[in-house]
């Protein structure tokens, strides 16, 4: 039986950290390789859309196709792609929608692979 604040290995591993009230259990190596994503912050959160009617119009996709999709190959320039993408996005405005919403919605369509 495991007890809190008592090393699992009977004191053989002097580096084992003990946390009061937490029962230490042995973990397989694969468990250390799997990331723990329970409390992960997604980082990018799209602002809420205040518009009564928000849609991505076909002309937006046509303009994105005109600049080409970015795939990450060595002969492609990521900075040039971002610059062209921002120019396309800046040509559109939708009442009640923050400009970042449009960029976040359209950006995945500017990529391939």
C-alpha cells in the first residue's frame, strides 16, 4: 500500500519528490513522453463576432487563390506570403466583426499540406 509522503521505492531513490497528500505512483517511460494537455491555454482566441450576419464570401477565397497557398517548401518565402495575405485581408471589412476575426478565419485557407 502506498502512503502519502513516502517514497515508492522504500527510500532507495533519494531524488523522488514527495508532495504532501499526493500518492506517488510509478510511471512507464511512455507516460513521460505523452504531453499533459489538461490545462493547456490554446494561445489564440478569436474575438467574438458581433455582426448579425458574418460570412466568408467567394471573392475572398478567389483573392487568396490569386496569391497562392503557402506549403513551407524551401523555395517559398513565408514573410512574402504573410505580407500578401495581410494585403488581401485588409481589402475586406465586415460591420460588427473585428479585423482579426477575418484573418483568423481565412488564414488556414492560405495554407496547403
